[in-house]
C-alpha cells in the first residue's frame, strides 16, 4: 500500500461526509470546505482528511500545497474528442453569417468530419485524441465521456469506439464511451433516412455490443436530424443490448428529445438551449440529468440553456464542454465554469456542483467521482495559491491548476 499525503491545503473544497449521487435545486448553492487542511490517499482512494492540526506525521510521499486549494477534478460528461483535424474554415463561414444548419446542408459540419475520419488511420486518431485528453487533464479534468458519431458507417463507428477503448487503456483519466451512430445521416443515405436507422439497429448496435465498446447510446434528436420516432427505435434497441440512453436534444429547436429521453430513462439529456417550461416539468418527474453545454452557446451564438430556471425547479443541473471540432473546439472546463457564472448567472458554488458531482452523475460515476469523500477515487487538482473559490470562475483566463492527481497518482 502506498500513501500520499497532501498537507498545508489553504482550502479543501467540495467535501462530503455522506456520499451523494447528485445535488439538486437549492442544495447546489452549498459547497462544504475545510480551511487549513490535509488529505491522505492510499493507493487510488481518499482515506482521510481534516484540519492540519490532526495531520498524520508520515506517508510514503508528501505534497506541500503551500496554501493552494484542493478540489475534485472536473467531470466532463459530453465530448466528441475522437476526430480528424480541425474545421476552422467553417469558423469563417460562421463569422460570415452562415448558420449551423446551413453549413451542414452544404456538406460541412458532422459530414465533413466523417469524411476526414474515414481517411484517417486508427493510430492517428488515437494520437490526436490522446493529445486532447492531456490538454483537458492540464485544465483540471479527471473524468470524461467520449462519443463516436463521426464515423456514420459500421466500419468507421467501430474504428472510433476502438480508439476510445485504447484511450481507456492508456490514460489515467476515467473514460466512458458512447455510441452515437445517429449523429447525422450520411450522404449515401440522403432521402433514405429510415434505411440508415435500420442499419444502426440491425447491424451497428449488435456489433458494438458484441465487442463491448460502448457504455451508452446517444441520438441527435433535433430539427434536421432524427425524429422522435426514430430516436425511440434506436434507444429501445440500444437498451436491449445493455446501453443506457443519452440524448442530444433541443439545441436547434424544441424537438421532443427530452420527452423521449425521459420515456426511455436516459441518464442525461444534453444541450437544451431551446428547453422550455414543458421540458423542465418533464425532467422534474424523472431520474434524467439535464446537461447544458455553454461552450456551444458561446461559440455558435446560440441561446444558453435556462440553467437558473432548472435549478430553481429543483433539478440536478450538469454542465459539460461538448469539446468537438465544429461547435466547441475547447475542453477547458474552467472556462465552462466561468461561462456558467457570466452568461447563465449561476453562483460559483452552483457552477462547481454542476461541473463536478452532477457531471459525474451524468456519466453514472458519482458514487466514486465528483467530490472529496472517504472511499472515493483520488481524482483531485491542487491550485496555485488563490484568494477564494470564487476566484476560479472570476479569473476566467488565468491558469490556476498547479498539480493534478488521478487515481492517487501524481500526473
């Protein structure tokens, strides 16, 4: 057994004495802290913490935080980081006034990424994605969900998911994989969308399950993409093969995606830029985590998810990055935290809960991740000395992460 001690912590934040699986409504305003603290890790787990006056004298390795804060690493429950190259030329199209839908209709967007991915080897995709993972880790992220969806063929969707499996094996980050074959309709199926849905249900899903490549299944249920009926068919099929649903919904229009997601017990429904009181009411009577993606709203000039209304309704709001080449080319969860405060008008405490414990819940890992508690995975970051927790989202462009620890290992 190896013991790692972190001492002289200015503030140990997001402390729990009783492990919770999510934080709802008004509870999101609260974050428990211990000033002048220590934390003890044994192998991969947190085994003890408290005031410095009670700090153990010995450990195999000691880190002096020198007054820096210690928080649980961010959990990023919605990313698309396995992709080939960037799409900055579409960035110029957006600047010139083209909408997301217009770019997609011209063969850009997801279809453009699918074409590039088809021409890129599995090894090159892995190397690119691993570099993005390292970038995210350095911003303080310790757990991530990664989706397929730039394959849009059986062969290429499996290629993406195998890359994600390889990332799981290589990285110290906690990784969950999601099959998103229904991210768009490939060009060869234009006018035959139902045939593509059949391909997903009869060929892709069974093969993904056969290789054990996906924890979840996702569908882009929105205007110009997949209908509620098609979504239901794919979610039902995925569930039969052990993949719990997740949903892209209400990014472009009020799509019915939230309702079909809740019907099939989706772990989360994500985007929600166009969510109304109707969707909020549906979510109140479910176990589904509403997940906003403020980086997407920022980059595409879309409305922001009505996060404050969701919290006021008693929901366990989560916030993730949506890191992808077209609509959110950033995995910086600290910036997501800042956007939550600046654009969504969340308090820093609400935003931290939304990017840690609740995003862990949106990945199904909140019993082991997302807070500081005895028995939880030792996924933490140590900051440079800062004046308060509020400084983290306030100083939106200031690097504050000094050290990352994942699975009890110094990175």
